[in-house]
C-alpha cells in the first residue's frame, strides 16, 4: 500500500458511506507507551482537524492519570473518554483503565467494561475495528511501542475499510512486538521513527480535509 493511500479516498463515494465525517486518529500502545504517546502528541497543533483517541494497556485498578500526564505535553484538549462523548476535531480522548473504547455509528464513544480475561485491556483490536467501520478512509491507526500483538486484527480492519496505518520503527520502540505484529499484516503504509510520527499525522489529516 502506498503512503497515505487511504486518505486519498476521502471525499469520494467510498468515504461518504461512513458515519464519521472528519479524520480520526487512534494512537495505540502498551509497554513503554506513556513516553511514546507524549512525544507524538507534543508537536500536534491545538487546531488539528481530527479527533484523537488514545488506548494504552493498563491494569483496571491503575490510578488513571494518563490524561493528566498527556495534557501537560500537548496543546490539544485532553480528557478521559466518557460513554456517549461526541467526537470532535482538536480533542484527545483517553481510554480509562478498566474499559474498552468503541466508536459508534452515531460518531460517539461507547465504553464497555473490561473483565479479568483477554482481550488486552483496553483492547486496541476492538477500538480499531469499530474505527474502521465508522470512519473508513478517514481513519488513521498509529501503532506504538508495546508487547504482544493487540491491534493486529484491528489494523487489518482499518486497511480493509480504506484507512491508513502507521507503525513505530524498531530502533525507537522500547518494545517492538506490537508494531512488528502490525507490520506483519503488510497493511502498514509507513514505518517511522517516533519523532517523525507527528509530522505524518499532520500530513494525513491535512490531506484528508483537503488542506494540503
């Protein structure tokens, strides 16, 4: 797949059939992810014409300070996602510990309780699959450092619906299992160093909204 091939479909017939009318970026991570997420979000402009969803594997009993940490590192508005929240450009919604985050056909957030059994918590696969079917070519999945293979099925879903996938490279990943699993699907458009990902996100969202 050529870089940003999915974004080129926005505005065409294949984009009109999807529920969410603007770009949505999903940042998924596990081990080593707090630093990676902060470094991706830091350069993004407050007026980014896309909604951003953050999913980091956490124990359900963790204190849930991720939104607070990330808010100090970005100009975008950051808060914990609540059930029924509407998606809007320029906003970062962070998945709370103990919940899986879904994107619904009403362009809203759906939260379902995570239990003590697999899948990973929160599940990147569940997030990306629902992102794919609601956003289509407007979806951008970014797979960052982490252990395991959560997100691999979701990456296939995003690509199937015309979206775009970026993975962090091995040299800058603290743990490469999750990015590697995404790359193994052969559906990743770009494999980038951590500090190059924000530029790619901006380019994708500008192209997706016709602002090149």
